[in-house]
């Protein structure tokens, strides 16, 4: 997008230069007037034919530039229309995710394959935490959709950093142990002894959002299992370390235990900057659509023909 804008700017600067060069070329050629360099038979000397060949080459270049300028608005129109479709798709996806994460919770299925078809679906479970095997996904910042919308596009964020606490949870009603993202804790509260009030030992009922495993993204460090520093959600590796099933849920905010991690750390806000792209492509389309006819019209109105011994010589 930036390269196309630069290209449009360059083309706009190039047009006056080409016109100036064309005028200068044809002005020099117009010095060879019929009255000054004629043979007895009324024809120009031989160098007049070389000038005609050069004029033909210049005309071919002008024709290529005209087609190129006409291609710019057509291309930007297509890209703008594509972004409109992309925006509609993204809005529908956001709406679907929001609907899933706010629907009434259902009991967690026992079959892992069934769970894999329930990502972002709210489920409810009952059981006890095993705080002795906490895992930490870090660095993380608390989910705050309003703040994230304000700081969209910035290189830095004002949010505090910390970790998400992942704790094995034994489901007493299902007889299996799953992994629960209890929520966010600031950096100074990562160690369990700094938040003992929230380390509840009793049986609790919680509601959470089903999440699937993640693939490591570019530039994201590998998980450091030995130091218990996890940078992305690798369910197979986490299940091996804790002995839990590879089933993972994000506890919702309502399941937050006073003094413990803050629940509700499911990010459902997808990046949606398609309107900016639409505006950019439409501006490029308008500019390209304006420059092309202006240049072509000025070229057509500025041409002339000189009779050269039965041959025509075109110029400005």
C-alpha cells in the first residue's frame, strides 16, 4: 500500500518532466524547417528520417505510460472492493466469537474430540485446583478491550505486564484433570506465596471458555519447560508436565477468587483495520483516475503534424 502511494507520487512528478522533455525534443526538431534544409526536389535532408524514427519511439513510450496510468485506478478499485468484502467477513467473525463467549455455558464434554469443536464456547466444570503444579504464560498484560482499542497501532502499551496462571483442575464430576487459565497476575504476584489468599483448596464451580493449542508464531521464543516459562499455549507439552488431559479453558471473570488471578483473559477482539485500507485504496483510485485522463487529454490536444516529403511527423 505504501509502495503504491509512492508510485503514484512518483508518476505525478514524472508527468511534467516527460511533457517538458517532449516539448524540448520536438522544439529542437522543429528547427529543421522546410525552407532552410531542402533539396532541389523539395525533400528534407537524410537526418529528417532519423528524427521520425525517434518520434515513433517516443510515441510508443507515451502509449505505454498512458496504459500504465489507466491500470492504476483499475487496480486500486479492485483492491478497495476486496477490502470491503474482507471487512464484512471480519465483522461477522467478531460477531460470531462474541456470541459464543457470551452464550449460556454447557457442561464440559468428556470426549476430547468433541471438545476440539467447541473453541470459544463457554462450559462449566466443578472440582479442585492443584496449586502445586502451576504453569506461567508470560509476559502477558490484562485483557482490556477499551484500552487496546485506544492503543491500536502503537508500538508500546501502557498496560502492566505479568503472567497468566495455568493450574491443573481435577473435575470431580467427570473424573479427569484439565488445565485452567485462572487469569492474570502482575509480575510481583507471580510466586504463589505472594497470593496465598487466592490459593483456594475447596471444591469450586467455575465457568470458562474452551481454548485449543497454539502454534508458535514467528519471533515468539520457545517455551522453557525447565524454568516454567511458557510463551504460547502448547497443550501437549503442558499436559505431559502436569499429567492433565490436553483440555484447556480460560476461567471467566465471574470465576475470579478474591486475592487470586483475575479471570476473563480471553481475547476476542480481532484486528479490524479494513476501513482504513478501504479509504486508502479509494483515495488512490480517485487520484489515479484523475491524473490519467488529464495526461492523456493534454497529450492529445498538444499534438501536431508536419508534412515531411509525404510522411507525417507528430509532435507537441
